């Protein structure tokens, strides 16, 4: 990943506009430089500064925004600007984001910190930043026109507040919100507890979910789309481009998920049970938690899950809405399962020379066939593992639990080596013999199918009040 240090605003020639009356404004006279990133590779976490103790968070296919100390204030610099983002090899989108990427970098800090966030607007229209779920002064809430002026093109505003609560939060615009969020403007905020032992974990991951609609071969999302999305992402990446999550066997793991799509996502983890430990409203008391394998992340909400990685292996982690684990899916495809392929192929070729009949036996074959695609378009199902095609896309990644990983090693450890005899295998039917098929399977012993008279089942005729002899109810 390339990190460049860009000083967009230099010296006394630039006027600083604050979003509200703030204490210590004279200390904010020198605007910090703005780091930038243009690679989707996961960056190593930033170690805590001297005097603070926490397990730093890792952003899938992203990075943590560096800061500087200015007296007792942590100072960050966000730059809102047009960016390009690779969703996976083979597809790049033209989006809006922060500091070279969409979504923007994660802001990581500690409960009680005083933070100052400079926001420079390099977009073609005005913007603002709302601190979703965070308790801030009204004038710092970031709702353009209501709590502050919109940030004009080319200008820099500063947000300044003290962090009252720890937890997991988001940031996004509240100016032309539909367009700017649909273009990818969002990011995550992680505020660690002041007490380093409170709910501490060994591995801490974070990502934000976003969704887009692209016509085949295009790179600009359709921002007015409300329901028919066809690219579903974790941190603006789709499988197989999403980072895996390597964890050490028996690590305590936290995964923080923000949802800024237009629908909820039931996120499912294989091989483990977890508890929801935190929302964008704060920590969930342990007495109020229960074991889960799937949790729904509502629209405009955050859910953090905690689990002990006590089962070695490569464990799928994905949205359980199956269309959300597909890429560039055409939603008007006709279901051809069971159609006579020969007749169908003849009809199709008469209408389009060279066309193929597909889908008569399901769509799994599409994951194995490398067929030509429009430029800048991903296969609907893709990805390969050690046993063949994974046939996934979209919101799908893998938690890789291994013995012996170094504490801060986030490199992909490769495929899991299953112990001998622990992988599902084919049965040799010729040697074992064809299994017999029993008619009436599923019936309880001694029971017959409907329409037969069973011994001991003759019921006496009963005359009920209000019922005629024919058994019809007398309605009034």
C-alpha cells in the first residue's frame, strides 16, 4: 500500500472554519497533514501510543488513520474526494471516499480522549461528517443546515469533542446523503475502553457493509437505486477479494460490523458460537447476551460479536441472504431447472448464434466455466479452495483458526490441513451396494396413509351444541 503525506492546505493563506465555537481554537491553527492510501491490502494495526493500552483494531482491506498529538488533543485529517476502488481483481469502481479510498480509514482512539478531526472537501459539491452513534455537542453532530453550515468545495472545517463512551461507531455525510453514501462515503470509528482490561480481546477486526448497483461494464454506481442492488460488499470488497481473518487457536476474537446498506444482513459464522457484545448504542451487558451463530445487522446500525476461536480450520463467515453472496447477479434470470436442454439449446441458437443453454441443472457450472464477461464485470459465482470451486461472491470471507500464529500476524496462513479421516468423502456404491428405498418412509410404526381405516380409530359420533346433523356450523 502506498501512503503519501499530502499537505493540501498550507500556511496562512488558508482560512480555517470551525463547525461550532470550540475551546482551544488557537491550538488548531496548524492543520495536520493528510495520509492517503490507494491499495485495498490490509494494513498492519497502529500500536497504541505511550501511556495507553489496548488491542489495536484491524480493518479488512483497509487501514487506521494516523494522528498527531497537539497538546492534549489527538488530531486527525480526513479528505473527502473522488477515489477509485477495486472491488476484486477484474472490477474497479469510481466512487467518493476519504483519503484515497472508499470506505475511508478507521478512526481509532480511546474513551476520554479529546479529538480534533479536520475535514477538507475535495468533492465537486458541499459535504459534512456525522458521527453516527457518538455522543457529541450538538454543533459537532454534522447535519448540514441543521447543526452546522455545509462544508463548501475546497474548504476545511474542524470537529472537536471529547469521547464520553467507548464502543463502535460510524462516520458518514449528512449533506446530499443519498448520493454521497451511495457513492461510498462512510467509515468506522473504534473507541477503546479507558480500562484496558474491560472486555479485552486478542484479535479485533472491523468493517462496514455497503451495496451498489452497476450496469454491466460500467464503473459508476447508480445512486438513485433503492432496492435492486447487485454488488454487496464488506469494506467495499467482494469475495474473493475480501481479506481473510487469521486468528490464533483459543484467541478471544471481536468482529465489529457497520451496516450502511439499504437492507439488514444476517451475518453467520461457521464452526463457532458467539455473543453480540456491542452496538452503536454501547456495550451489551453480559447478563443480557445469549449464544448465536447468526446475528442480524440492521440498516444504519453496528453489531460487534465476540467468540473464542476454539475450533481449528477454515470457517466461512458471510451474509445468509444468499443473493448477497453473489457478484453482478442479473435479477431477471429465468429459472430453467428441469427444462429439456437439447430443445432449449436449439431454440436459443436459432435466436442468437453461438449462445449456450445454461442453468437447466442449476448454476454451479457457472463457477467452473471461465466465460467471457463484459469489461469491468465480475463472475456471479467464483473463488477456488483446496477442494474445488467455492461458488460464492459478495459478502463472504473466511475466519482461519490456526495454532502457533504470532500475536499480530495477519498474513493468510493458506488452506487448513485437515486431520486424516476428518473430511467428508465419497462412498463406493458398487462395493457398498445401492441403498434400498423404503416406501412410506417417515410414517410412525403402525400408522397408515390417509384414507385407510385404522384399528381402534373409530370415533363415536358427537353432537355439539350449535352444530347441525351434517356437521356444518350454523352461522348467525
